[in-house]
C-alpha cells in the first residue's frame, strides 16, 4: 500500500487506526471490514478506455478478474485463500459487478492517466501536491461507486456501469450475521496504473484538515456506508492486479504493511502483508497476524514440552512461547505449488517469529496516516514483527535477501538464551531468545523432526500461571482449555450427533467437547435461514452445512 506517510493528521473524531493490526476489533464496520462468518465483497472492474491492459485485452482482464473472485474457485483464488487462512472462520463471497467504464482517467492531483507514483508526491517533499492527490483519489472513487450503483448521468462522468445494490453487500458486522450499515468489503480492480492502495475513505472524508480545502464525498449512499476501499491498478506480468488485491484487502481487514517501506532491511518474508511481490501464489499471513485476527489454533506453551505441529494450512496451529509484551510464535509452514506459499524454495520449514507488542500500532491514533509514518517494520532490531533466522546471521536485518534454507528452522536448529545481556542492535546482534533489551527469557526452541506433514519442536520455557488468560486475546469467543483454543476438528474424527447438518465448533482435544457450540450455531443458522459456520474450523465433511433457503 502506498502511503502519504508525512501526514500525521488528527481525525475530527478520535477513532482507532484501521491498520492497527488488531490492537482493537471495536472498529469493525467503519474502519475494518468484518472477518468472521460469511460476508459479501463487491468487486468493481474499473476500465479506462484509453489505457492498455496487462492481459492484452479487456476480455482477458475481465475473464481473469471473474475467475479469481469466483467464490466456488479452487486453489489459488480470493475466497479459498481467506477460507484456508482463517480455518474456515471467514468466507468472503465476492461478486464481480458490471464494469464501470470511463473514457479516460480524470486528473488526480498533478497526475494524468491514473499514473500516480508510490507516495503520491511525498518523496519529492511536495506535501501540498500529495494532499491534492489524496483528495482527487477520494473524489474519483466516489464517482466509481456512484456509477457502479446508478450508471452514467446525474453528475457521474462514467460511460458505463450500474446495477449494484450496496445493501446486498452488508450482511454482517461486529455481530456476525447482523447487517450494520457498512458494506462488508469493496475492491476496485483496474487497468489504470494506480499503485496498490487501501483507503479508509469514509474516515478520511471526515478528516478536519482535509476538509479545510473543501468538503469531501461522504461515502454514504442511502442506508449504506463504504468504510474502506481496496484498489489494485495495472501491473506488469508476472504480477497480476487480482493478486495485488489480496494484499490490499488485508489492509481492509485491519493489517498493517509488514514490508520495509524505507528499504533499509529485507522485507519480512512468510506473510502476504510483507515481502510477497504478487508474482506467484501468496503466502499465508504470518503466525502472529493470524492469531491477532482470530484465525489460529492458538496454544500457549506453559513450560517444558515436546509439540508435534501439523502444517498451518491444514491445522492453523501456532505455539505462543513466552508472555508479556515480547514473545515468540512458532508454526510449520509448507509450500503448496500454485496454491499457497509458492515463493518458498523449500518444501517446508518451521517459522520462529518474534513479536513486540510495544511496537504494534496504537488503537488510539485516530488516523491510519500515523501508522504509515511510523512504519512498524522499518527499523532493524526495533520492529513490531521479525523473523528469527536459524543461521543466526541476521541477513534479513542487513538487507541481504531471503534464504529459506538458512532462515527457517530444520532438524538440529535451535535458538536459546544467551549470557550476553546487552541489547540487540546493528552493532551487537546476538542470536538468542533474550528480549531485545537483553533480558534473558529462559526459552529454548529446538526442531528435532520435520516433513511437509509434521514437525516436532522441543521447547523449554517458564511455567505460566494462567495460560488461558495469556492466550485470551487470540481466542475471541472460542472456548479455551489449558491455554489452547481453536483446534481444528479433523475430518476423520467423527462429529457428535449435535453437529449433523452444520459446521462443528471448536474445542480442545475432542469433537464431543464442541457439542454445545455446535448446537448453538446450528440453531442460529436455522433461525437466520442461512448457512452459518461461525467458527472455527472447517466443516467436518464437504456437505456438512445447512442448505440455503434464501
């Protein structure tokens, strides 16, 4: 996402930052699109007649867009990507609208032909021009949304479009299954050469400083409000606009960029929000990001133990090692060619990620521009999230690129405490589980066995007095037992009778423990007269959902 990073603007109303990486979930709707249950996502193909298509033709562009966003698509596509990432807890159903067409791109700030560079003028130090670019972008997006609904006319300069009922794209909100007046998601895919960007449009429209230059569109259309808009403009092959849209939609969900906008380190690998360059099937979210949004099988390590991890695309299992503001998360990642993590150069490996919550975006900022300005992963040895590299050479921090064989953990690799208690820094980079300030943690993480199907990880860690309290921020309303929540019920594990006809809920250890949750959500499904898989995990069998009667 390109940023107007030099602006540190305060909103007219104090609100959370929409890319605060789930420091709060209280702003779902206005600033974050809903991320539980089945949602509706509007995809608008925006065609600029006098600009080319990277696919060679408009027909190919529309065919690629339709195929990628088909909710019944399999493999590497929009809906299955998010269903897999969330363990089935989130199913965005995209509808590709009739194309919105303009004869040419209107001037946007100082830029013609939609050719807006990254930063929109910030890099040249022209803040006034950058502000004009942002205002122009908001006006154009408002035109696109109006045209998608009503077509040409009434002050809308498009030449084709119409037919969209925004109310059809508001089926859920903070309360799953309950419309909230905010559209569940909007993506614009275009042959215009916009940079990839996600704008909290409605929030920006209320920004007091921006409105000093004149009123902005409200992004309220009848009973519906469009909060955030993900935009993916034309890119050159092998990149694809529809793939860029997956990253941008991650911002709409609430995630910050995890690459290094400043270019001073290697972009963080193993995450769709970081060093993925839109040229192959995307990596999953990194382990902490999946925990933060509530997409994981979370397990707090409560002392010494040996753990067998299944691949996260199937189990979602993430070990949380340590407590407090700084800790580690561990998972088994594997490559599924053409489907997931296709940029891996190994079949599988264990990721050890360091989390520093003190560097997480604050939910009190009130405007996403602050988060862009502070760039959470732009300072080596002082970032929000980072990958501990098994070879201990800190090549990512030094900008030498990714090397999966050295960065991931394989049998025989370990990271443990150090007697060197000086802070980790560019001039004193000590490979250990000590906190970044040098404080020892008594944690050791060791991989002893590994395949694409499982990994054995031995951990020494201090005991945890209340494991469920420690893991609670990553469980949502899923039940916790002994520091564990969100376990996937394997397909081969028979569901209890109460689960018949819908998706099972989650519980630790056995499907039977999920019965209460399953009954509750089956009942809700019946009352709402629509299929509901509230939770958790994937269905126990492909047909294990109530038939839709809508």
